C-alpha cells in the first residue's frame, strides 16, 4: 500500500482484510458440527456453534465485500498488526459463546478458555470429565487454527499476494520470497505434522477421538487434553515418545522445519535454536531427574521418562504433563519456570521469549568477550544461521532483542505480582504466569473454575500478549490511537 493513499482508503483495506480473516474464523467455528454425525446425542449443542459461526461469517463477508479495495493493496507491518489484533480479539470473543452455551461457563471463564485455545496455551477451566465431546474437539480445533495463525490460514487459502505486512504480523520470517507460497508451505508442513500425529497416536493405542485431539494439541504446542491426567492418563512410553516427537516438531522454527523436510540435516544442526535445544533438553532433564523425579517416581525408568517429558513440554511451551507438581522440590519448579520463559523456536507455534533471542543474547556475550582481545582496527561480521542463510547481526538487532526481553520480563514480574496480590503463593504465582505469558499451559493449581476473576483476566491478557508478541500489539494500538486522534483533529 503506497503511503500516499488517503487514510480512509487505507482503513477500507484494513477492514476488508479483517473481514476476510473473520470469515475464515467463522468457518472454523462451524467445523465441530461436521463431527456431530458421529455423536447424534450431541446435536442439541449445534446452535451454540451454528449461530456464532454464521454471525462471524456474515460479518466477515460484509466487511470483506463492502470495504474491498478496487486494486490489490499491500499492508505495512503496522497495518497488518491492526488487522491481526482486531481479528484475534473478535474471534476470541465469538469463540467463547459455545463455552457459555454448552459448558455453562461465565463470560470471564469462557473468554479465558477461548483465548487459551486460540493462543495455543492450554490452561483450562473446563471440567473435561463432564464436557461433551464436541466441546473437547472445539478446544483442539481452536489450538490447531491458532497455531497456524488466522492470517497465515487466510493467506494460504484465500488471498492473493497482499504483501509482507500481514504475514510479518503473524510470522517474523518467510520461507520463500513469495508471501502466499511461503504461507502455503507453512500450512503444508503443519498439516503433515497433524496427520502423522493422528496416525501414530492411533497405532499406539489411543481411540480415534483422543488421537485427533492430542495430535492437534501437540503440533500446535497447545496442550489441551481429553483427560484430567493429560498424557499421564495412558502411562505409556510409546505415547509419551510420540508426544515428545510432535512437541519438538511443533517447536521448530518453520524455516528450520522447511530445511529438515528437504533432508538437509547438516544445515539443521548448525542452526542456533537447534543447538540451544540440544543443550537445554539433556541438561535440564538430568537436573529434574536428580532434583525431583528420582525421589518421587517408583522406578528408574519412570523417573527418566518424567524428567525428559516435563523438560520438553515446558521448553516447547506445549503444556502436556504426565505428573502433578504438588510434591515437586522448589529447584525443580525453578527449572520449569526458566524453560517456560525461554520458550520455543521463533516463527513457530511455540511461545516464550523464544530460543532465537536467547541464543542471540548468549552469542552477543561471547562476541563482546572476544572483542576485548581483538585489535582496535579489527572488523568482524557477526552472524547466526537461520534456515539455509546467514543472518548477520547488527547492533540495532541486538538492541531490539534486548528491549523485547526487558518488556517480557517486566510484564512477567507485574503479572506474577498481580496473582500474588490475589492471594496466590509467590512460587505458584511465578509458575502460573510464566505458563500463561509463555502460552505453555502447565499449572500448579492456580488456574481453576473458582479462581478470582482478576486472576483469570490477568492470565488472559498474558496469553494474548505472549501469542501475538508485544511489539505487534503495541504498534497496532499506537497506530489506531494516532489515526483516531488525527481524524478527530481534522474535524
């Protein structure tokens, strides 16, 4: 979109593209209805999906057609952020309707569950032992769609080459130069993960229903489960192994996954995120084994399984679990908190600060130490590997990463403080908000149907910030405020 285009026309394009995403979100709301043929007794719940789904489709179609620009308009990053922010807020609000209508959740609880689903967090206030199957499937579908990103779904399935702004608001990097083809590749890889997961779970002993739900939740690093014990319900090494494999795949940067699919293992292994993960998983697994699992689990094999699984689920921000954390030592809880704060790969379905940023800050420390021993006239180019290319690092990039980490940790401290002010213990507050902000889904019991509304809204805000990341939301809100102020002054 050219900067010379008048502001009203620019907002026509923003509203049109927002409508297109809302139309797709409405179709997502309708998808659980296709499964009701297998559960005739649950047709009574169909209006809870049919009415909000059709309303969202209708509103989206009206915006798309009514404000559609005459020519293809490319979006800037800030304008793409406005589209993503508006569409995500509206989709989350409408998606809360089935929870209120079927599970009888309050508005606060329903919005919390909806945001937890779309942001692929997995914290839940739904009683899965009493929830209808259509509600459990709806939660998993939200996570699958939220992991892909509504904007990515729209670009891959419906839209033409809109420019990089909308894509960048959902994913920081493109796999190939063409935006639509890049989005299509992401969807192809993502769908492949889900299909492989369903088949593997079914062969390992899950029912088809459980296989679909847990595959969707695993590849999206979401973590919603169909049983209160999560993956621990099966107590199966095979199912745990499949889950770890899917969680790691969902955690991978899509650039790295694209290289992996093409068989370039050497390129994958020199990626900084993969190297960091290759260090963190074994080291933290050993720490959890020594600090917690060896003393709590009945056998050596079970201890090893729990240590590895809980490490991977925290680092990949998936949120599945095989045990509860009621009897865990404080140092074990601290390890999980650190892993949840670090999070998964950039340009992936995972949350957290992201492994790329942590790796970059570590490399910056190494570079600064080395610089002290170099001649003053030495000129050195610093880079890290992203996919198949060298990503050269400027001082500006380091400042951006450091600023993001500062905002992230500041938000984390404030959010944990709010939970503590609501009466939660400090350890529990630090753990629970790290889980919410990192879109993880692990819980020590703070998140519950009877939790205070302020606790649920604080976690909801944290999940939303963690999924869309701070700068996208901040730039979108600032742009809306500035444009609104400019329009008022013009009057």
